[in-house]
């Protein structure tokens, strides 16, 4: 078990080496946060309170969603898929650690690094430009941290599952693009899920995507509290368990199918 904390630390160190990319990403998140805050506050200004959001709360959601974008890693990656395609996955399967747990630990390390240099700048810019509507009580922030860890983990489990389709598909760029487009909409990254039409909100809530970004944002801002907050965290935990189980089943099936060139 000592290998997994070491892998988490290695994931942190790995991503901390990309300092220029991190700074550029923080700037990008801040710029898009300003654009999104303008759009959401403009919507509230023209329509009045929208789904319980006033102008400051809408702007706060915009800044928090941009702050959490990098740690949660909403967009799909192809790291595991590339290892399947090249055959390097055989090395992972031969190691004395569980491939899924090892990848999860590394992703948590990545998220831990991304939280400060990619998360803090958008919040500082938001505090200066529009102000932030955040609860004074520390409990929502503690619950938000729990929800964030679960959101990062749910995102990892979903992306890992998508990557495993490379065992059966020669090229998965289309699958990754479809996942990214779907996640961009249904996580609440574009607009809060509660702003969706009724049928689309129901569809989104029936998927794990709101658990990745919308739930942590709701808990950090105090929009969800008490028993509803506990239920939201339990929903996240349920999605995480289901996705991890599906990943284990798919990984086992893919491992049986794996053929490595030359041996």
C-alpha cells in the first residue's frame, strides 16, 4: 500500500514541472472566468433571479467553476489509451500494483498540484472584478473539499473508463471528443445545471457529470447544505463506486484481449 502515496506524490511532482503551462492555464482560466461571469450576470440582469441565482452568485459560480476546471480535469485525456495502443499497458499490468489504483493515485497528485496555481488566480480575479458570494461558516468549505476530492475521483474513473475502449477501438479520438463535449455541458461548466430546461436537467442528474463539478461548486458556495449536502456527497460516492467497478470489469476484459506485438 505504500506504493500508492508514493505515486500520488510522483503525480504532484510530475505536473509541478510544467510551470509555464501552468501559468498560461491560470491566465486562460481567469480570462474565460471573466467572459463567463459577464454572460451569466448579464443573463440574471435581463431575467431577474435565475434558478435561485442573483448576479453575484452567478458570477461566483463562474469563477469557482473556472477554478475547479483544471483540478477536476473535465476534458478527456488519452494517456491510458496511448499506452494501450503502443503496448506499454503490458508493463503496467506486470507491475506489482493495481493499474487502476495506480492511475487514480497519480491523478489525485495531479489535482493536488493544480488546485493552487490554477485554482487561486481565477478566484482572486473574481474577488477584484465582481466580488464573491461565499459562506462565512467553515462547514460548507470543508464539505466542498470532500466533494472536490470525490469530484476529481469521479472524473478520473469516467476518463479511465473511456480510455479503456482503446482495447477494442483502433482510434478513440471520436470517443474522447464526444466525452469532452458531453462533459463540458453536463458538468455545469458552461452554465449551472439548474439553469437547464427541465428535461435536460433531469438527463444531466441521471449521469455522473454533475458530481464532477456542479456538486463541489454548490457545496463551496453554500447553495446546498444540511441533509441535501450529505445526499449530494453520497450521490458522488455512489457514482465513484459504480464507475470504478465498471473500470475494473472493462480492464479485466481488455487484459484478456491484449496482444502485444513481438511476444
